[in-house]
C-alpha cells in the first residue's frame, strides 16, 4: 500500500506550467472502498480562470497487485495508461511510453505525498522529435473543508 491510496480531501496550490505561466492547481483525492485505488480530479486554472489542464484519473492496484494510473484529460485526447516507473515511500512516478524513444510522445507523472499532508504533482514529457523534460509542477496544501 502507498499513502496516496489512503489520502483524501481537496488540495490547492500555485504552480508553473510548460510555458512559464502561473496557475492554481486544484486536486480532489477520494479513496475507493477497500483502499485498492484512489480517484484523482485535477484542474490547472490560469490567472484569468482559463483551463490549462483538466483530468480525471484512477490510480490503483491491477490484477497482479501492481500500481497503475489510468487518466483522461483535455490535453491527451484519449484515455492513457501509465505504468509505475518508480516507487518510494512518499513518491510515485508513472510513465507512458519509453522516455528514450524521441520519435514518440512520452510522459511521466509524479505524485508526492509530503509528511505535512501536502501533495506535489509534476509532469515531465516530450513530444515526438522533442526533448523530454519537466514541464509543469504544483505543490498543493489540503484545503479546509
């Protein structure tokens, strides 16, 4: 079990996207009964309330007991499956595609649950023919309900 699967609540914080624009990140985490998964709703809103990113994601245990992320967003145009690339006590890194394959889209999504309850969401990606690098990051604190 990872602490992310047991984390619940609404989170908000300031971030920077790939174009250097500041945004407000809003995330809701809701564990699935039995703590085998968590639903994640994330939106990145610009200073004029423009939607930079909007996603619905499920992170959970697959039939073999490994962690997987399945996500749909306004930026991908499809339901994407990300496989666990790295797991640490506080950090999960999911990956779509092979980072070394510069002729294809590839992406990593990293989630960190900090000791104080904050959640960081980091996106690194590369377009076909483009460089793979960190593109967006936001650290969010739990909102008071």
